[in-house]
């Protein structure tokens, strides 16, 4: 995640020092692991499959990441950073526009253009229960997105950079909840009336125009 939205999702836990060549190799391994996660699910992410996908020896994967769990922890961070970078860039490019419109357009464009990463995220959510460290990294990722959303909520309210109010935090949490449901809808059924209604609901929540019964139940 960009520095503006809370810093990296997870630490760089690779076992090898990061020379420029090592950084390129590590990035190649992370791309391969994300592809395997999307294709084969959480349980299908083995070091051998990742090595095959990356076109290298399994020992190289171990050298750069040390273990399957260390690799998965970095995959969590990679998934989060990819989506956050896309969202932050689009939102910043739309500075001066309606914050609700800018945020919703940015996050939906990121989801539509990178569905393999979205599927990889849900594979991590579904399989991460077997690893407390992966679960913790996913919680950190979700907390990071909630901070991003609360920042947008504050901007929509015309608020400064101070601490958000409880109502703003609740709206941010509700946006994240609705968004996760919409992303599942997107990867399972594609775009349709459900996602269109969801986009309108997201804009309304950010603008604090959602029905009172929804706002009150979000906390």
C-alpha cells in the first residue's frame, strides 16, 4: 500500500538479501505464486508449483523466501499493494472531482482490470485459516483498506487530516463490507444489476446518504 495509505501491507520476509537481481527474481516468484494461487487455490500453492510457474528451480524459491508460509505472507502484501497502488493513483488523478465518484470508479476499475489478483485475494481468505500468520497479514491488509476508505470518507465530508469520527469509521467499515460482497459477485457472476446497485450504495455511504437503518447497523 502506498505511504499515504499506511505503508506496506507486510514486511519483506525473504530469506535472501535484495540485490537488484535478487529483487527481480523475488518479484518473478511472487507473480508466479499469485498465478498459482488464482489457478489452484490456497492448498495448491506448493513451492514446486510456484517454481515451475516461475521457470526456475525450487531451491531458488527457498533461497529467496525460506518457506511456503513466508512466501504466502509476501503474496498477501503483493496482492494488497497492487490493488492499493491502482486505487490511490486513480483517486489522486481525480483530485478535485467528487471523492465518492473518484473512489468508487478507481476501485471498480482496479477490480475489473485485475480479476486474477481479486481471485487470489479470496483464495487467501478461504485458505488462510490454516495459518495464523497469514490470517494476521490478511487482517492487516483489510485494516489498511479500511484506513484508505476512511480517508476518502473524510475527504467527502470536507474534513481535514485529523482523526476520523466514530461515524466516519463506521461508514468506512461498511464500505469495505459492501465492497467485498461486490467483488465476490464480480468474480462469480460478472457485472450486472447487483454490482450496479452496489456501486450506487458505495457512493451513497461515502457521501453519508445511505438509509439511516443501514448506517446505524454498521457499527
